[in-house]
């Protein structure tokens, strides 16, 4: 099914893209910039989707934008700044302890090797299925499962779980 990307529906995905961007960049401020850069690219010209997977498409653009702009800087993750905790919004209101844990997890995910990080972000942060992740990253489902397992193991080990 081929259809044009509806610009009016892009706002539906901003929270999930922000969480993915935060996991990629390790910084809420950089995540905001990355999401904005992604939307600027997407809105700059007419986009045609080959499926109904808007989120997968946007995640691919976000990832490509990250590689082209942010990764070149090769910055180390910044230390946790409690002033940034309010920027993570969810349907429930996280306490300070939960926000700190989220910050730690995002910092660890940001430090994963690219292949593992991309899969962990797609499945665990954005919430894509294995099939959607495989399609968005252009890999096989078995590769998604393998990289996800290894990535999750590395996150758990880094967090002492």
C-alpha cells in the first residue's frame, strides 16, 4: 500500500520519538534538537510511505538524522541533571526516583554499540514489534532478536541487575 505521509498526524508520534532520541543522544536537550531536525527533514518535502508504518518510517529518519549530525560529535554522555527530569512526560507522573532511573537507563542505552542500541531503542523505548523493527532497520527478525538480547544483557550488566 502506497500513500502520502500525513503531516497533520506527525504530532501523534512526538513522545515516542523523543524517548528514542533521548536514548540515542543521552541528553534531553539534544533529543529535542534531534526530533526537531527530524521533523524539519520530513516536512521539507512530500513523503510517500510504502506501508501504514508511520512510526517506523519516522524512527528511520530520526536514526539517519542522528548518524548524520549527532554521532559525528562523538560526545560523552553528560552527567544527570535533575533540572531535566521534568522533560520526560508520560501518562502517569513519575517521581524523582523513577526519573533518575530513566535517566540512568537512557545513558546506558546511549553507550551501547550502534547495532544493539538501535534495536533496544526501537523495541524497548519506542515500542515497535520485532517485525516493525526489522523493517525499519532493514534487518531480519532473527537479527533483531539476537541484537535485542545482547543489548538488554549489556544494559542489565551496566545497571548491576
